[in-house]
C-alpha cells in the first residue's frame, strides 16, 4: 500500500510513534510518505520506500498567523495525486485531522477517494482539543475520519466523555521495536555518568507543565537523602529553567545532569536504574515503555493510560498524582535491594515485549485494508 503519514516531526510521543510506524510499514514492503514541516527526528534512515515531503508555509506579512493547515492540505493533495497514495494516516487531531479532511474533500472533487485514519494521542484531546476554541473543529474532524484510533483505553474513554463522538474508536496501543534493544548492562558505560555505588534515576520528556517536573526533582531529592544517586534529566521545554533553579535551591546541582534533547535515549536508559514519570495526565506514557524495554522499572503517577503500561508492584509502582512521599517510598523499595531491583528490571522488560511492534503493526494493517476497501463509502453517522 502507499500510505501518507502526517505527524509532528519534533521530540514527542506522537511524532515518535508515527515515525516508527512508518519505518516498520516500509520494512513490511509498504511505500510510506511523511508529510510534515520538518524531517521527523527519528527518521534517520531514508530508504527507497520512505519519502519525506516538507510542508512550507510562505511568510506573508499581512497575515498575523501563517495558515499551516492550508499549506498542509494543499501539500497532501499534491502528494497524494503525484504518488498515487492509497491512504492517509494522521497522527494528532490538531490540526492534522482537520487539514486531512480538507485534502480528502478537495480530492473527491477530482474523483479521488482517500480513506483517512486519525490516531488520537493524548494532549490533542485532553489538553488542547478540549479547549472551547478548538472543540467544535476537533469533534468534526474525529466524526469525519474514516477510522479513529486511540493509543489507550483510557484515552478512548476520555474522548467519549469530552466530545460528542459518533464514531467507533479502536484502541491500538503504542508499541516498541524490541529488536532494536540489546540490553546488556555491561557495555552501557555507566561509569561516565555515576560512581559505582550511585543509582541512576532518569526522567525523559518535553519538560512541560503536564509532566510535573518539580515532582521529579522533589522525589529525587528525597531519594538521594537515603541512598547515593544521580538524576539524569533528558529533554528541553518550558519547565527546564524552573527545574534548574529548584535543584540549586535544594543544593543538589552536582547530582542532577540536564542533558537536553538526545538521540541516544537507549544509551541513557541502558545505564538507568529507575525511571520517573509523575505526570498530571498521560494518555499512554511511551517514555515509560521505552524505559521498560531497556529494563528500567517505572515510578509513575496513576493517571490516564499509564496503568495500562506500568503494572503496580510488577514493573514499578503507581501513586496518586503529586504524592511525592509515596513515589519516594516506592522508589526506595525498588532501589534499596539489588535482588528486588533485578526482579523489577526483568519484569519491566518482559512486560514491554508484549508491546512489540510485530504484535501491533498487523492491527494497523488490518484497519488500513478495511478502510481502503470501503473508500468509496461516504462517512455517515
Ligand atoms: O507527552 C508529550 O509530551 C508528547 C505527546 C505528543 O503528543 O507527542 O505525547 C502524547 O502521545 C504519546 C504517544 O502516543 C503518549 O505516549 C503520551 O502519553 C501522550 N502525552 C500525554 O497524554 C500528556
């Protein structure tokens, strides 16, 4: 099949999922066309089955806001026609599903019928999409997609609660290519980061408010009062400066390393002992799954789709949002005993294996096939 994928190309779960999915589809013989404003960060290997089409929005001084949706829908129309694309898969409803729908309608004028799959990722529903400014457009885009998928049961439930959805939502969980990970802790070069007796605790995100970065720092502060530890903060975002300031106030700057954005997540997770994810809300928690496949247990909040991934007392522990004392206690339970830590590491890895891309990819291929077969049918509800 020839598939056009629209996503955000930046560091962030939805872009990562879309990119990894595209790469896997290409490996299965499909032809994949990424349409977005920059080459996706994880799209390193361009093969003859992977194409990238950049959306340019020409600056026009008369416009206060440059119309990205317009440029995207036009680019989609051109790309779909030029490459004879069979199907459009948009990741993140805003504004991708909206622009995709416009492209679909423009193409229909020329008797070209393209099914559109929309995958909901989280903040497009829970934070941004539910805002009254966007809600009618998001509701419309969801209801007018040919197939809608969400990355967790929890996100499906939230979507049905927030929007007047007339369509079925299929849950297809996020995934990981487990073959890419050769987790052997001997060649992780952990000595570059910490002393032998120090535990390495890691947080990876785009450091936005929803990630509750001060909780990460406070939990770490309490952990290092009891055991020797280092904190590695990976990512860039608006909460970074506050976090650096908090570390200074707490007197732990020498124990916290801010690495910024990194393309070496696997190397970092390879030498990590524990992953912290105290988010306010999280539709899935791909970062937790990436930690788990690298044998890193997870201390997280019990919110959104996280409990579908992080299993209480098995792969880590879950606490109420903001309960830093409980998170600290749980972290210490895992870290203070090597045997327990080893057990949690193994459990995390085993659980992550069930999310292998080879288990999830056929679910997408299946809905692609069904949507393609029904492409001439009008969406009606
Ligand atoms: O969480 C982020 O900061 C990025 C965001 C995104 O839209 O890229 O992630 C969302 O999608 C990921 C992939 O499906 C999920 O794993 C994240 O849980 C979800 N983030 C939130 O719901 C806050």
